[in-house]
């Protein structure tokens, strides 16, 4: 059974404003962002470059649409990617900053099955 944050999306993680960016897609954005934030894949691009801030995402109804969008965005010039982020999130805020109540003793991290 999914949570209110379980949805299909194309997303961009960043190391900071105008820093490294990672583009991905997921059928469970909540769990995937947690993996980025905790370095679950230490040898991956986002971990190596410190891409731990969710700065943009776009919800999709179907996984194939999210994957297609991811592939298109990865072909874009860097300036276009930065403009996409700036237009939606001019302050480059971490859009997932309040998703994980890590100080709550009853909270458990999201799982892939969520």
C-alpha cells in the first residue's frame, strides 16, 4: 500500500545552487530521494557529486512517461536544465526538506515497497 508521497516522477537532485545535477525517474519518489540523501548507492553519480537536494520534480501517470522525460532532459544543454529549475524553484530550495521526520522516534525510513 502506497503512502501519499508514493508517486511516479521525473526529478532533479542537485549538490547546491548551480552545482552538480542528477536527473532521474522513479515509481516511488519518496523512497528514491531518501536513497539519494542517505547515500544508499555510494558509488553512484549523485553520491560522488553530493546531489542530495531535490530541486525539481514532475509527476507522471505512467512510468514510461517519466522515463521518456528523464531521457529527454538528460540530452538538454546544461543552461536549459538550470532554467527549468530556476523557473519552478528560483531559490533552489530542497523540495523534500520536510518529507522525513528523522527526529520522530516512531518514524521509519521509506522502503521501495512503499
